[in-house]
C-alpha cells in the first residue's frame, strides 16, 4: 500500500496542474450544483402554475398533499443522478492520461521495471482518479444541499435535503462507480496509444446516466433506496472482477519489451 500511496502523491500533483481535466469538471459542477438547483428552486411557483405539472407530480410521487414539497422531491431525484456525472467523467479523463501520456513520454517503462507489484501500481493510479472524484462529488453534494435548503426554506419553509438516498449516492454509489470506471479506463488505455480513444469510455458511461434522468422525467420510474442499494450490490460484485481483468490486461512484459508508440 505504501507504493500505491507514493504513486498517488506523485500523480495527483500532475493531475492538479492539468487544466484540460479541471476546466470541464468545474464548468459541469457550477452548472449542476449551483445554477440549475438555484434556478429550479426559485422557479417552483411558475412550474406549479401549470395544472398538468401538478397532476404529473402527484401521480408520479403519489403525493396529493404539499405540492411544493412533492415538486422539490421530484427535482431532487434528478440532481441525485447528476451527482453521478463527476465520478463517471473524472476517472475517464484522469486514468487514460496516467497511462497513455506516460507511454508517450516514456516514463511508464522505468516505473513498471521496478519491483512494484501490478496491483499496487494500478491501485495508486486508481486513487489518483477516485480521491478527486469523491472530493468534488462531496463538494457538489454540499453545494446543492445548501442552495436548495436555503432557497426552499426562504420560499416554502421547507428543508428537503439531505436525504438517505443522497447519502447512499454520495458515499457509496459514487465511489463504487468511480472505481469501476477507473479500472475500465485503465484496461482500455493499456491497449491504446491514443488518449482520445481511451477517454471515450466516459462518454459511453454518461449515456445510461442521462437515460435514467430521462426515464425519471417521463415518470417511468423513480430511484429510491431499494433501487440504489440493489445497484450498489450489483456494482460491488463487479468491482473485483474488473480489478482482476485490469491486472491481467496490464501486460508489463509487453510494455517493457515489445510496446512501441505508433
């Protein structure tokens, strides 16, 4: 584990300096953690003036009491999914860069020529992706909570956040998803010489997240604790599988003796 920590400390400094990683993440965080929550919470009255909207919310949430609280609950479920965007996107930006760019700069070969175990090497690179992802996800969690609670209390006397579902997404589901995306990115970038193709996995993973949001907005289903816990259990089973696959695919001998940049 000490070797993994050393790799993490070395690479996190390079990640922090890389603006191409942080600028898009910063823009997404501001949009989904500040602008959208504030705008939707402040616009609740205008949305609820439409009888179709109130009927839809009551039907989906089966709540015919406090309409404002029901609408806020519905909106919060959408932002709960947005919290998964960061742990889905950030590892797909960091992990491929940590492999492919090291190949390009010829700094990967000396590293893997050391006695460090493959598992330790990959764990160090995983921490480089997971720690920033969790930190930013937690900051976004706090920002959305403060903004929504403040505005909702001023306008309606309500404090809708945090909920148990939000804690599950932030502290359980997000790290698990981040780990899987990191391993998948490492698997792809281990066999790739093009950082763009290696980073393409982020776009692939984001589509299902948007699909969940779309299905919720259409009223097809709503995420609840049962669905979230089931998802966590399934993904937990996947974690050791992708780790084993990443260790097997990361062929140190091939990188040391046969790999050449095209």
